[in-house]
C-alpha cells in the first residue's frame, strides 16, 4: 500500500507520525508532501524547518518536487490531506480513490447564520463539491466531526484522530520529589489561550495555602499584560514567565512538572501541548473547549472543566493539590494510557489498518454497514 501525507508546514509532531508510517510501510511506499516553509511567526517561536528525509517532498522547493507530489496524489492508494489545497485533490476524490481530510474543528468562532452564509462558498468548494463515499474525515479533535456532520458532511465517514507524538518510556514514581508541586502552562500569549486565567488559578491556589510554583512558557501580544497582572495579583514569588522555548526546552521543563494547565477557549483546535504534558507525566487540568480534552483526559488522571464550572474546578484542584503523591500517581497512569492509545506508533498502525479495511470494503462493494464501524472501539480511527 502506498500512502501520501500532505500538510501545510513542517511540524515535529507530523514528522514523528511520518517516521512511524515509514517504519510500517517502507520508504518506497510513503511520502510526506509539505506545501510551504514555516511562517516567520513559527520560526520566532523556535519551531524547526530543517527536516530532510528521502520520503520528504517540498512543494515550494522546485517544479520537479511539485511534479512528484502531484504524481503521488494521482497514484497513491491512500492520501491523507492535512492543510493542503483541495484543488490538487479534486480529480483524485472524484475518481473514487481513498482520501482522508485531516483537520481540526470547522467553527473556531461562534456559529451563527451570518457566519454560515459568509462561509457557504468555502463549504461548497472544500466539502460539498467533493462529498463522496471515498472522502473521509480524520477529526483532529472532539468537535471537528460534529461541526462537519451537522452540515451534512462525512456521514459514517468520520474517524477520531488528532496530533501525535512518540511515546516516552514509562517511568516509576520517585520518592525523592519535593512536597512543592510544579505547574506548567505553555502556549502563545494571545487572546484565545487566556494566560490571565492561569494567573487566576494560581492566585486561588496561593489563597488556599497550596505549596506550588507555576512556570508559564510562551510569548505573544498579551505577554506584557500578563506580566502586569502577575504583579497586581502578587504572584511573583510563585509564578515565573520564561518566554518562548524550543520543543526540547519545553519537554525538559515538563519533565520536572507535576501539573499542566491549559486554559484555551473553543478556538483551540486540538492542543498538542496536552499530549506533551501527559507524555511527560503531568496531571492535566484543561478547559474542555480544547479538541484534545474529551479524548485524552480521563477523570482518573486529569481534570476537565468549562467556564461555567470554573469556581468548582478551583475548589477541586486546590483540594487535590494538598496530596502531591496522589497527583503524581494519577499522572503516571495518564502517561501509561497515552502510550497505549494515543501515541504516534498507535496512530500510524491504526490508520494503515483502517485504510486497508476501507480499500477492501470498496473492492468488495459491501456497503451494508457503516464502513469500519467495528474496527476500533475507541481511540484513533474509531468512529466519531
């Protein structure tokens, strides 16, 4: 089976998934096609754009690489379409070839009739005009499938997916950890990430006598405002703003942290930092507006909340933090679960199995039941 994975810009989590696909398929049967170089904004955030591999093709490099990508679009058994223009895949989809649209939620701002009307041309061009039985959705988040299925798209053709990273070896609990809990928050400091809410949480924990320190990683338009609020709330002794960090530096900080806060609103599509935190054995406390929250965070090893339950969450969190050992034990369970169900290794194996199943269904012309509905009961590539 030949598989082509198309995406907009290079990102380490895509490279980790690609490496797993190469391992399973062989280098002759896989290509990763990247549309554009990293944006200046991403480069300023210390993202890498120096990837090179025999399976990697860059659309922006040359006409020769563009031609290779177009040939793979035409000939591959399976194409996974990340953020890549539909105009290059329209002929393939209409020819009945298996293609997956891999994307986050459609409505990142509140849906209303006026916004729907404005987006009708986009909906027709990118979805309704190619709404064929062979065009499936890999929903990168708990709201992506719902958004599009409510518009009459991808019925019985939407599968749970997400962003994935390589699993870290499971660790054992250390008896030498200090009593002080280490918290981490990591995101661009922009409106939808709501850094000020992390400070509100920190102020509550301090008022409740919790022994903790919060490290906030990231930069952005709200950095200065966040600094000012930190001082206004008298949190300089227990909160540090450290600015942007590389992926390796973020993981090093998370490796020593116990609790991860994600305060984003519904404009957060997936929230890859959730994967990173759980993989580093952090207990996640996450607003359930993030696409990853409902699928990755279980009450046994994490906490989700919404804005209407914010005060209740504060009380539950402060109560829980008076038992650091229990927090750390739960975080260890979360890492084990992530490794078993939501790592790049699992995702690569499952997308291949799902693709094989769908290709067999198509060849047998057996459409009596929703395709692949019983292949996986939960996790990546289970039915939305």
